[in-house]
C-alpha cells in the first residue's frame, strides 16, 4: 500500500467516526430511542437522561465517561466490567509510556539512515517501498551501531509491561476481594458443586447418600443438598409452554388493539392448526393457545414428578449455613480417590450449564484433549484461507486472477479505496464466523458455568487470531511475494519472513485504524440495533415482554471482545520497535475504546453473569504471551539486521517474561481460583434466609407455585435441615 492509500484509509475512517458520533448525539436525545441508548439505566430503574445526557454537545458523553468512577462501573455492570477496564487502561498505559521514549528516539534514528534509498539504488530488492518505510527500523543498515537504540527500546517496552501488569494484578486482586467481602447476600457463596458422586449404596436414595456424606463431615454447618437431575425433557416442555404463553399474550394484545381502533366488540385473531400456522383448520388464537397452555401445564407437572424421582444424576449442590464453611469445602479434598466426590465452588445459579454437571472427571479430561485437537485442526485449516485472503486481496493478484476487473481497478480513485479497505474488511468478515463454534467446543469440554465457558472461548479465540491473523497474514504476504526465493533457497525462509515484517506494518496500521474508527463508531452509534429495534417495535411487538426482548442489550461479549483487543495489543507490541508509528494508533484504539465502552457499560450493556474478575489471570497470561511473541519477533529481526549483540535480547527477555508470569501465578492466582477464608469470614448485613438461597438454585423448569406438592418432596426435602433462619 502506498502513502496516498494509507492517508485515504485513515482520513475516511476518521470521517466515518465523526459522522457516526454526530448521529449518536442526535439520535440518543430522542425519547423514542432511549431503549437503545440507555437500556442498562432503564433496567436499573434510573432516569435515562440523568446527568445531562440530552445535551446538544457532541462530546458530552466523553465528559460523563471521564467523570465516572470505578465504583460507578461496578454498580452498573459488575466487577467483570470494571476488570475489563483495568485491562484497557493497562494496555493504554503500556503504549503511552513506551511511545514517550520510542517515538522521539527511534524515529530520528531510522529517518536519518538511508538503507531504503540504498536498496532502491541497487535495484536488487523484490520489495516495494513507500515514504513510510523511511521511518521504520528497516531503514537502518545491517550491523549499524544505531541498532543499539532499538535493542534498548525493546528492553524498555518489556520493563514497562512488567511494571504495569504487576500493578494491575494487585489492583484487580483487591477489587475481587472487596466484592467478595461485600455484606450483600450472594447465594453461590453458601453452596458448593459436588460432581463424580459414587453409585448409590443399597437402601439409600441419591439425596440421602449426599446428605449423610456431608452431614458426617460438617455436622454443625451443613444445611441440605439438591440433587441435580436430567432436565432435557422437562426443559423442552417448559420452553414450549413459555412460547405459548407469549403467543397468548400477543394474541390478546392484538385483540385489545382491534377493540380500540375498530368495532367495540373487536376482531378476534385466528390461526391455522397445521405446520407453521399456514395450513390446517382455522381456529380462534386466544382459545387455541389457552387449550395448549392447560395441556402443557399438566404435561409439565407430570414430567417434573418423573424428573425429580427417576432422572437424578451423580452430582448435586450442597448448602452450608455460612460462607466460610462453603469456601473451605470448595478447596478441600473430600475423598481419598480424586475421581469421586469432586467439590468446587458453585457458580451463580443463572450461569449453570446443567447438562454438563453429570460428566465424570476422566470424561472431562478426555473431552479437553479432544477439543484441543479439534481447535488445533481448526487453526491449521483456517490458516490456509486467511493466507489466501491476505495474498489474493492485493490488487496485483486480483488482476491476475480476474483479468476483466483490470480496467476498473486501474481507475485511480477505485484503486485507492480498494487498497485502503479490501484486505482489512475481508479479514474482519472472515473472523466474524468463528466465535459460536469455539463457544460450542468450550461447552463440550464439560465446563459447569457460562462464565468459565466464555473464558475458555476467549482463550481459544485469542490463540486463533494470533496464529491466523497476525502470523497468518504475515506468512501469507511473505510467501506469495518471495516464493521463488524460498524455492531456490529453502533454508532462507526465516530470514525472508523476518525481513518482510516492516512491509506488513502498513497493513496492520490500517487494520487497527479501521477497528477503532469504524468499529467504535458503530459501537457508539448503535445504528444496527436501532434499526432492528424500530422494525420489531412497529411490526412485531405487541406486548411489554416482546418490546423488552427487542431492546434487551445483552452483555459486553467478553468471549470475542477481549481477544480482539489482545490482537491489537499484540500487533502494536510486535511492531512498536520495528515501526514506532503504530504506537499512536494503539494509543487511540485503547483510549477511544476506554471512552466508548465506558459509556456503553454505564448506559447500554447489562451483565448476564458475574465471576468477580476471574478472567483477569487469563488476560494477564495472554498479555505475557503477546510480550514473548514480541521479544522473539525482535530477536528474529535483529538477526536479519546482522546485529552481533542480539543474543543479549534472545536469552534474558523471554526467560524474564516466563519468570515474571511464574511469580505472578504463584502470588495471585490462588485467590482467583478459590475464595480466601479471610475474605469469606466477613459479616453479612442480614441473617441469610437459607430457604431462599436454596430455591434460587432450582431450575425454572422445575420450580412450581405448588411448593408443598408431593412431587416436589425430593427437590424441597427438609431431611437434612439443621436449623431455621429468618
């Protein structure tokens, strides 16, 4: 990409962002759009425009985001959101402190050398150069003493990263402890998840087995147990019942509307009883849905009895009367054989993956290996199409493959736009197809909670993006441009790949710019959700429940958002010394991201679960992985530059990074995987209502208003109660 195309891409992206920001300012002030731009505040029962959100100033949202505190974020979106902002601010600080040294030092050092000019004069390079290349490390001659500046800069970036990651780990650790010490009652802090329960002894029920086991170990504090059941069939009936209830409410709303707009007696809606409601006998919708609801209620109650008595699984939840005992039990080895009576902290009731709880220990281990193998194959097979996308979306290759496009592509304005956007857009669209597959694979491992599955998905997606996007794009561009050289000298592939790194810097500059200007512009303006909401509101929504379903915002989507940010951080780190110009782009990406997403966390997104910062160790590990990749990349490039002191880089820095990761893991990780007893022992502001805590874990498909019915005696048994709490 030449300098003109680069400036075109940057300028157009910035213009798009400005237009989208102005659209946001205009649209967010309209009362009819409050459900799209302030749903989190509405869900919390707050005034959407409290604090001057209806100001005509297009930058008012920036002032509100900057003035918000970390506690404001926790109150509105939870601890996980606050931890995510710690990551964004840490990445921003790493790049700012790095840039303060690298930009004023390395740019003059590179610009005052003439390696690019020499290569052009010799005419023996297969690489094309632009004006930007004169500001890169590639403009420094091989073996030049100037490379000392780049070596010192490599150390500076690493040391800054260590220092800020340590500070962030200390801060997040304290944030998690404060959240867990909160006097607010959290049901999951009084329960543990018990898996791998042995076969039931003769003469006992599963519940009696679990109760007697924990009663013997915790005689004073054990409350009772809840045996997990196979809910597949009952869930299916419950889902069908809820669907008919929604249809019934919709039909009544349509009927009531017809009474207001037409004749006083109204027009009762009708439906056909055949498939999809388009064939078969025509019947009154309201009466038809009423009959279906009555029929399904009876069917559900019958299935609930069968499920609770005949479909019990070898897993359960055990409840305790205080948080310390539950925290201690979750960290203890209960059985001599590790594959029986496996006990862990209970997830939040809303994020339990019930179908995974019954999976045995060794099955879970085998599943993890199988999923790892599948993910590895996915990465390898995706490497091929992404490499082709990187190579084929260059204009030269397009003209060769599709000659009929040559007259169009050769038009200067068209050529400039295509060079600026085509490869980046193709890559972004390609990546959008992957997350659901990785989430399904993560759940297939037997993971018990949604939060854990999201963390596992995030890890897979991170390594996928690094190997396929960062390395894959670099390899793709290099292999196509230097294939003949590799064919002649196969052993030269390492030096060819390393020497091509600066040539890919411009691609990643525009990639990052496209993500922060266009990506965050669309995030802030919420144009797509706005259009979808108004279409549903006008043509589909007749009830308050349907309207809420249309505007409900969901959460921040950590499974894909964090890997996307990590990809940008990895790119900027790896090119920070080779091409220091990328640092300001990284600063804008994380700075703008902090502002935009701060606004979204406070006003838009509603958390669907809470893990109290458990994702931070995973974020920390991936930042270290990105740092090691950066250090290895720099060693390779110093080798290409024939710098004799490059061993000073390769030996100490990666070892130092691994040592730093080890120390952090030993010092901090345990408090994230388990709850410290000194944290759990803090007093609550009220005596816990154990019955309410217990009932919060009953799945919706098994809950009933008839709590005293016989068919709920297994789920609501009083056998192991040790006391009554108000």
